[in-house]
C-alpha cells in the first residue's frame, strides 16, 4: 500500500508523469443526489494530445453540453454513472486505445493506456495509485559525504509486484540497489540523481536485467519535497509488438517489391457531396514506382490525377470507381499508347476495406506476337487466294493428287486420290471439280493405267523426278491428244495438261497450308514462393522448404496456398533438382546474388516456360516467376507459319517466271506469224485476214493480262522499303502520265493539302493511277469528267463498322477519290476489288479487270483498308484508310 497522501495540486502533477493519459471528472448532482452531469477537473498532458477522446475537453467544461447532447456524450454519461454507483471499474476500447473508468470519491478518473486495469476502490487519490497498472514508488535519497549514494524505497503500490515480482512489503524500507541491483549499471540511478538535483521531471526507457528480472521499462521521475516519486511500466511487450510490426511491414514490402506484377493501393478522395473525384496512393511496389518514374516517398499520399497518366486514364478511373462503389472485382486488358509508350496491360481491381487494390501485368510481348501472327495468317490466306485465282484463270487443266498405298503390299502405291482440280480442267475432261475431288484417279479415269500415265505418276511420286509426255488419250469417253507435265507434291503429284491446239503451259502449284492460330490471352499474374534452406547433419544444403506460396503457384498443383506451406520443394516439384532449378537457388542462397533467367520446367504432367527471379531475403530465398508458356508456344507456331509463307512466296515467284517466259513466248510467236500471214498471203486469205487480225488482238489482250497478273504478283511477293511519301507529289506525277486521256476528255482534277504518309512511292503511284484512270474510263458520254481528291484524319473509333484495316492504329488518313461518272450498283461493291471481276463487257470498256485488285493489294501492303460508294449514273467514291 502507498503510505502517503498528496495535496491535490501535487497529485495532479504526479498524474502528468504517468506514461498513459488521465482525465479527472467530478460528479454534479441534483437536490435528490442524483447524478445529472460531470465537470472536467483535470486533463493530463498526454490526454490533451489524443483527438476524439475525453481529452478533447478542457478543465471546467461539462460532459453534457448544448440543448441536445449527442449520442456519444449520453453514452459516456451512462458509463460514468454506472462506475460511480457500483464502484466497479469499466473498460472500453476506442480505436487502438484501451480506456478505463475508475471511481474516485465523488468523481471518476478516465485512464487511457494500452492494457486493462484491475483495481480496488478507495479514496480518490489512494484508489487511483493503488489500482493503476502503472508502478508507483516514493524514494528518498541516501547521502554520504554530500553526495547521493543510493535511494531508499519509502512507499510502493501493488503494481510493483505484478511487474517485478517484488511485493511492496519486501521493497519498502530497503535500498533501491538491494531490491534492483542493476539499476545503476542500466542508467536509472544517474537519471534519478539528475531529477533530484535540478528538480526537472524526467522520463527514460531502458533495458533492465538481473538474475530475477529482465525487460524494457519506461520510468518517469518527479521530485516531491525531499524525495522522488517514480511511476514506471513494463514496455517489453509493446516494444516487441512494435518491432514485429515493423519487421512484418518490411517483409511485406520486400515481397511485393520482388513481384513482377505492378501493385498499388488507392484510397478514394471524395468531394462535399460524397462523390469520388480522385484517388490517392497509399502503397505501391517497385514495378509501379519505376513505371510512373517517381520515388516511393513522392508517390505516397499523392493524388493519382497529379502523377500517373496510365493510372488516371478516364476509362480506368471509372473502373476504379465502379469497383469501389460496388465491391465487384474487375479484370480487363488495356492499351496505353501515350508519352512514348505503346504497351498492353492485364489489370485487376479489387476492393479491400475502404481502398482499391490494383495489380497490372505487362502483356505487350504477348499482344505483339498475337498481332504478328494474325497479320502473317492474313498474308498466308491472301497468297492462297491469289494462287487459286491464278489457277482458275489459267487455260491449262490442273489437278493435284495424294498417293494411296497398300501396307499389305510393301506400302506400294495402288492409286491416287483427287485433292484439287481447277475450272479449266472441266473444259478438257468434261468432269467438274466437285464431281472428282475426294475420289480416286483410276475410278474416275481408269484409262490412265492402260495409257501408261499411271506408271509415270508413280515414278514421279516415288523419285521426285518430273514427268513430261504427249499422249493420245482415247479412253473413258475422251478422244484427244494431251500434253502432260507432272511434278511431285508431298506424297503425291500435281499435273498440268492441255489439248494439242493449245500452247504448252507449265505451272506449278503451291501446297496450300493455313495454320489456324489460337491465341491464349490470359492474365499472367506473378507466382511468388519463399523457400527456407534444409540442411543435413553435415551442414550441406539438400533441399528447400516452402515457407510461403501464393495462389498462382498453388494453382499449378490445384491446391490452396496454405496446403503447400511446410512441405519440401522436392515433394511438389520432384524434377527441380535434376533440371537445374535447385542449383540456381543454391547459388542465390550461398552468394546472395540475384539471378534472372528463363527456364523450361518439365515433369510427367506438365511442361512450362517461366521467367524466374531468385533473390536472397534474410536466410531464405524468394522466387518470383512469370509463366510465359503460351508466348513460347506462339513463338514456335510463328516460326512454322513464317516458314510456310516463305515456301508459298518461293513457289509464287517460280510461277511468275513461268508466266513471264513460257506463256509470253507463244503469244509473241502468234503475233509474229500473224504478221507474216497478213504481209505475204493477205490477198489469198480473203476474209481470213480479219480472223488473223482478231487472233492477234486476242493474243495482245492475253499478253496484257499476263503483265497485269505479274504486276499483281509482285505486289504480293516483293517487300519494298517504306519511307515518308508526299501524296501531293505522287498525284502530280500520275497526272503527268495521264496527260493525254485527261486532255482528250477535258477532265477536271481537283486536289490539295494531301498528307505525307509512310509507304512505298511506286505502289502508291499505282494506286492513284488506277483510281484516276478508272474515273476517266467510266465517264458519262458527252460529259466533262470531274474528279476530286480530298484527305482528312480520323480516329480508329470513327471508322465504319465494315472497314477493318490490316494494321491497327489509333488514327488513320482518310483519302477520298470521287467522280461524276456512270457509277456502279453497290451490290457489287466487294466484287469490284477481286481479280478478273468486271461489271461491263470488254467491248464497252477495255481492260483486264485487275486494276482495282492492284489498288486493294497496295492498300493491304500499307496496312490500310479501302471501300467504295456509288449510285448508278451519279458517280462513284473510293475511300482509302492508311495508318498515321
């Protein structure tokens, strides 16, 4: 028991030395003795620093004030009355503080401290000191030769025994050094002497250790008369909790900083109406800070609107608001194409309490690979379509076959199956392609066996040697001579044939192959796993034990993360030792070197590619990994697709050589022989001279057709260098080339302010030459042609629904070429851009029907799109979209 009583002023002075906070309130009663209010008598310094507590009052103020006290004030009043009437302490928790009401005579003391109090009632000062969980002692100095050599304990409260296991009875009357022998060595004695000498209160926290007592203590010393009043508390648990909290926060930050996924936590900022107008950074990891380009201390508590362009993009801000208001998780992809960046992110938003957690992963490489593959696939299909168009336009019959073999007869070829037949083969054989494809050669044309053709095809298929022959075929209801050329194609052959009246044509076809690419677009969240080393008795590192694992890692095992904790790495990843992963982790553990490497992990059930970072953290190894298996597989498929495309282009170039040499040569001979006939035998031929003239005209048209086909083929197979091209100069050069038809038709060409685009000048010149030539050709009789060329810039979102450019861009140059000619029926809008498609006869309007197909190909080569609009007899408008 504390054996002294203090005056009120000194008692209040003593309360201010307590490490906690104290408020003393006196009860106000009515004439019947019933409590009606409480007046604040004392507010300690520590209590005055605490907002939203009783410490907000000042001495002399009333607990209940105003005409209508708040619900909080009324609740406090009821609690204080209960404490006063029952004499029992009452404890509540507010935020992180523990608040206790304790009766003291005709008043109540409010104590705010980190731990609950257990006390006995008594007089107002004695009860407080005896019941508080703070230790209280009264010391008097012991002098020797005018200097303090020790302090004697005159009084102590029961809390002494709780914190030190020394009862007041055992301490009172003894020297402080006898009860606490280490208090000199630990610095307490020096502080006590200084306070007694200069009268200044002191508070010190230090570590005390002897055989009976160890721990951190916070001690406050106040001089009282010729003695010292000490208040003290054990702060060991608080320090341990604070240290653990700091270590946990450091550990958490290191983990999220090691993540290869951007992580940030946003706190909403509201206006007076409660509307979310912005967000504030509360936490971010290394990847986020590097992307934004700011240090952590700069971002912390900063507004999103001020710093990060990508994070404050309007559509993203709306998603953050939606997640915050509804609590719904959101996961989506977004493209950021500003500030010199062109990147794709997979973003996930989750509401956590009163904040929004945002994670994002860079999937730019995956998206670019996907776009490249789609472009290559489109080119592949174009090449295949081009070859089909060329084959169907040929006068030669062309068929392709695959071998049918007999395993029972040494895998010998016993027949061939039709794979393909062009339209020209129908004119020669009388069998439509649809009636033969899928059937066998000897069933459709059994005469191939008797004529010896079948043996030649077998020889070509087995040896790869070409087979050429001329044969009289009088089988299967057919009677004609054929010129035949066969070449090996896979495990079969392709044959070209024509009757004897046609010039020998040779062609090769390319095996059609279009790979269907299925792109897997999944959010690739970073896998995180923390390993602790496992050593044998000799101290050798033999394995790692899983301390922590996130859901991405556990998902591979179809487990929850907690199911993996505590297990050996070799239990879940049995092949990680013999595949080299264990050696990498051991290197990081022994040298503290951070390793960043790609790895292909394979076991009996899975084969995965990872981008791995291993980092030493304390005595553990932190491993983060990104699964890019899908990207790896797409890369392998792309390599195969590019190889197929290269083979396709090589075959097309070979066809171009055949067309330019073998097909043109007979036409030149026809024209030359016709000239000889007309020159030497015109009088003898009579009407036959006109037939020769028409024959030469047909040969000339065929020669023009072949040249146009070659031009179209070069646009498909040759890669031209791209650079800036001024369209005003291009159009001016085209008008110079078309000077004669422009003068003859008195045409008016209007253009100005055309943009400079990235492209190949000769191809763009072909584009405008074909469009302007068509406008001049398809004019109204006796009407002056008026052609207008205009340009403007449009956003991608403004493109018509049926316009799909080859290359995606945020903006496009829209170039329109309009005329006042005869127009066309819009039902044929798609048809006019196809090879050999015409809406008018050759007698009405000459041409090969390839001009607009060349325009389409030029636009495709530049990554754009083209469409057309028209009304019959009111002109036509062609619209070209080129990426900016």
